[in-house]
C-alpha cells in the first residue's frame, strides 16, 4: 500500500488540557512528520498549538493545527471519509483500500473514554491490532500505510535540517 | 520487508518515574501489541510494570517487562545487534535489512535528553524521518517494518478477546 496522494488530516477528540499535553503533542507531531496536512484538536489547547507552531517554524512545511469546539458537526461536515482508530474496529489492511476511494481522509483518534456516538459517525472503525496499545502507534501505522514515510529534502521554509548520520548529530541551519 | 522471525526486544532508557508513566506505558504496550518479546525499562518502575502485567493477564501472551538498573552494561552484554531510534540516525529502510542479520534485535528508545554515549554504544542509529515526532511512533513503525502487524487469534491465555467489528464493540470473555 502507501503512495496515497489525497489529503489526509487528523482529528483528536477528547483531549484533556493540562492532563494530556505530551501525548497530544506526540500525536500532532506524528501527524506532521508522517505527512498529514492538518491536526484538528478538540477541545482547542493554545499550549499544544504553540508547541506545534514552534516546530513548524524551525522545521518548515505547511502543517496546520486548528482547534475544534464541536467535533460532531466537524465530522458531519467533513467532505470525504472518516476513519476512527480503535482496537474494536475492523482490520486496518482490510479497510484502508476502501477508505482511500473517498478523499480527503480524516483519521479520528479518541482517548480512553470515547463517546459511543463516534462509532456511528465514523465512516469506518479501524483497528491496528485488537490489543491495547497507543493512539500514537495506531496513527503512525495508519499514516505509514496510507502515505508512506516521507524521504528527501527538508520541508519548505525549514530553518533546521537534520541529515542522516551513523553516529551523533548532523544539523544544518538555514538562516 | 516485515516477516522477521528472530527475537525483538525493546530497551527504554531514561524513563522518569512519576513524570512519564503514560508515555512509557504506551511504549511498552506498543512493544507488546506489535510482537516484541520483552520491554526492558530503565530505571525500573513498579507502577508501569504492574499495568503491563495486568494487560498480559487479561489479553494473554508471554510478553515480559523487566527493570534495568545499568543500561550501559545491559547494552554491552546484548548478544545480537542494537538499534537506537533517533531522528539523527540513518534512514530506517536502509538499515533494517542489515540489522536483521545479527539477531536478536534490541530496539533502544531514549527520551528527549539521551546521553551521547548511546550513539556510540548502539549497533545502529536509525531515524524514522528526520523530523521531531514521538518515540512511540518510531517504535511502532520499526516493529511493523521488522515483524509486521500480528493478525489471527488472541494470544495464548487470553481472558478477553476483541473481534473485528464495523460498529461498536465485540468482546469475548474466555473464563
């Protein structure tokens, strides 16, 4: 698989400002690094947004982070298909080829306590294994299956570029 | 790739008990769900260990979690190769085919502040993109590339089994 050229965005539902900042930041950075165009955060959290914008400034690219107040209406008005990542869903590799047919794709990630309505609102409910693990891992594998790990030059506008190195760090500053 | 049949274990360095419990738990659960045999946690943290053992009890399998006091000597005495996951390393897809030749594979994940010695001690330093994201995402993609996402029946001894479902939850209890 991989090689999907449509737009992929991520919706994170049920973030708890003050409690989850690291995990939600990991989700947003994973979305950014693995080729999603935007991260929609419900509820909005200016602290997380600031961190991601700081990474954008240093590492470049056009990734967007946006706050969402009403996730239900957000999902209902999504123009393509939505894929809810949950250990209770159908197998990833069975579903992605179908989900790709209706771009743009919205990947939806909840927390431990997801409202049951989400299972109905989602176009697909998809599992990355039926074992408990991590929404960060599930998002990473799904993006990899859809888009593939980006290679090549740093994103446009990068101030910092990291080059592959067998030992230690090779960092180039573009100023 | 994928399909590697050798043993894969994970070493987490620089965990901060009391500060990182969720992130480290996500790492350990990702290791378990994606086919690693063991998670070595430096320094030891009984709270995280208890959570993982609870998941083992309910979901089955033979995954081990073990505390590590001296990560340097642990790495030096590792019988196979070690692969340190870092955004500064060489590209994952270039390195994994070589790393696989010397089983068992130890995947090493640090935190934000990794001792520079680790870059020397590791058999390989490997990047899953050269952008900042998440050690959980990096571990997930590396395990997927090595082993592939497990499918099929629940692990041996499972009390709970989750079945694929297009909507809602299908949970079987084996008692």
